[in-house]
C-alpha cells in the first residue's frame, strides 16, 4: 500500500512539474531577433534592460563593470530529480533552457551580451 501511495504522489508531482518553469520567465520568449533589437551594445542601458527584462542576477567588479545573468529552464527546480520516485518521472535533460549574460561598463551602458539557447529534442 505504501509503495502504491508513493508512486501516486510521485506521478502527481511529475504532472505538476511538467508545466513548471524555473528562472526568469521574461526571457522565455526572447530569441536572437528580439535580443538584437532590444540589446544594442553602446546604446542600451541598465535601466532599459531592467524595464524590459526585470532585474538580473548581478556580479560587480571593482572596476565598476558588471554582468547580469538571466536563466530560464522548463521543468522542476534543481534537486527535485534526486527525490526518490520523482526522479523516475522527471528529468532535467531534454527540456529547453536559455541563458542571457549582459556586460555593462562603469557608466551602465551595455557593451556585450550572449544569448544561449538549448532547445530540447522532441520526445
């Protein structure tokens, strides 16, 4: 009976987790074309990015330069795949992920950006 209950709970969690997203959902729809229009090195400012994408996870350097990181992944939060039974039904592999990294100079102007997207293979 306990094994059946555990399997039922794991299946319910897997069903809920299949629709869950982790990270900054504002970059979920960001593609190379939109990024090129929105993120113009030498012109786009931190305030422009904050208004369009929200606050990123910032790493600052003594020189005044900083990077902002945005991550997005479909699926359960990290760690859920390691929970007994849940990991049998969910896997982080094969789910779409995106990462956006922005480099701002000391004046708050965008200097470079990288948008990486790992599109999941069809199941």
